[in-house]
């Protein structure tokens, strides 16, 4: 069925032109006008219509998939590189409301994505939890005193965002005011296991030896830390939602380093606890879950109760949808490396992903964050093609 249906009785000035778009949200209204005997009926979205991304997650009929990209505000953009020269410290950039808003809006002003994500880091709450850290250029995150015992974990405080990160609330409120309902403002947090991985390992890790040693030799100590992060992230998600975030993505990037049986012990229960607690106070807040390399855990990710599972590129989108079922929305999952290809190649991969995802409950995205060095013009092409799709 065509989006536009035109019925004519003749080619004279008395021709009746009827434009009947697909079912629209309840907040839409009809506008009729007549020009020289021709009546045109058009459905116009009102200013109160929800952003496309939120409507797609709910399963409403939409004309195209919403699109945004992980790490869309970041090092591939020349405007961001210029700002980094003036503010070389990542924490200076991510802990100042003015800079957070400016950086968050850089891709919005150029590409108009359907999701504008807060510029921040999953480790931002650590200082407020008595875990000193820094993010060093060329090295990444550094935890200065990794906890190793029950006594160390006892020193970790519960996170109180109003006291520790007031700039997050200010930035989210300003982002909502800036984009209105043209885009959904997205917040995000780290999942308990992934946060614990950084903290126990002292930073990034390739083998995750330290946290696995703790998990398998002193599980009670790790569970105590996981619970503190769980309680704190529940508070943080609510804080972001109350400040303007219309959806929140939970990053459990390193949970896929666990075997399925260990995921069910050290990650799944805490993710479920977060979802259940947030839904009690914010039942309409969409929660998105992302875990890198999650092909072996897809069904378990769905069991967390989140609204959206974000697939990485190692999972075929059609197979992922079959495994997850159609009741849950999906996000993704174009390989970020595709953006180094030709425009024709990028176009073909976008259409392949959208076709396999189907027209219901899909957010087009990459399967991971944009890579450093990605040509900015290719990102522009990605958005141009994505926003030109019509089901």
C-alpha cells in the first residue's frame, strides 16, 4: 500500500485529491484546504507529538525507523576536535553543563538524529561513590585505588546524583528545551557488572583476570559491590528521567566476558533489579540494554525486562529478531566499519539491516560506537539514507 493514495475522476480543476497517510499518533490533527475546487486533506502532527524514537519503541506505526548512532558526539567530528584543543581534559568536557550541552548538540545541529544522547561517561558517578578515577588521553580510565577486599567495598558510598553530578540534570533540561519533540533526549548509565569490571581491574582490561578472580574466589565481596552499583544506578536513572531524559540506555559492555552460567549470577539479577525498580516509579521510560559481543546471551538479555535490546554487528539482525521475539524492540546493528566504505556500500548495508529488522519496533543504529577517523561525510550519508527510508 502506497503511503500516498491519489484518486482522480478527471484532470479538470474539480479533481478531488485525497492524501491518506498511514495511521498517525492520536495527537495528530487533520488540515483541509481547497485550491480552485481541489480539496487536499493532510494529517499534520501537532507540537505535542512524541518523538519518533519513542513511538517506534512503543510499537506505533511509523513511516521510517528512527536513527541515532552510539558515540555520535565525539572524536570523528571536526567541531569536537576543535573543542578538545581548548579543553583537553575529558572530565572537564563531560562535567561542565555548558560543554556537555554544546557537545551533545554538535551532531544534532549537523545530522538531526532521532536521538540526542547526553555527552558523559559511564564512570561519571564514581567520584560521588568514593572511588577516585580519571580518564587519561591515550590510556583511558584509571581507577587509583581498586578495591580488593570486603573492607574496601565497605568504603564505597551510595551515589547521590543531586550532590555529585548536578551538571547532568542541568544539561538534560537544556537539551530537552533545545530539541523539543523533534528528537528524543537519551540518558545512559553503566551496568553493575561493567562498572565493577573497570573498578576491580583498575581501568580497561583485555582478560578481566582481576574481577574473575574476585568473582570465583570471593563472590560475596563482588556481590556486595554489584549491589551498591545496582542501588546507585537505579537512583541515577530516575534522576536522569526526572531531569529530562526520555529514554535511558544501560551499557553492560563487559558482561559478555562472562559465561552464560556466570552471567546469570553476576549480571542478570542486578539488571532485572534495576529494570523492575525503575519501572515502579517510571513505568513509561524506555530502557535500552547494550552489551558488546552479546550473540551468546541474547535470550538472557531479553529476560532483564528492558524495552529494547541493542544488537552488535556480530548478530544477524533477522536471526536476532527471531531469537528475541517481536514483543521486544531492537536497536542496531550496522558494523561501524561500514562507515569507512563507499556511499553505495553504506546504503546497501542500511537497507539490508532495515529489511531484516522489519517495520516494527526498530531503532536504526550501529552495532557499536563510531570509530575514530570515520569520515564525517560518510556519517552524513548514513543519516541522509536512513532518514529517507519509507516503509
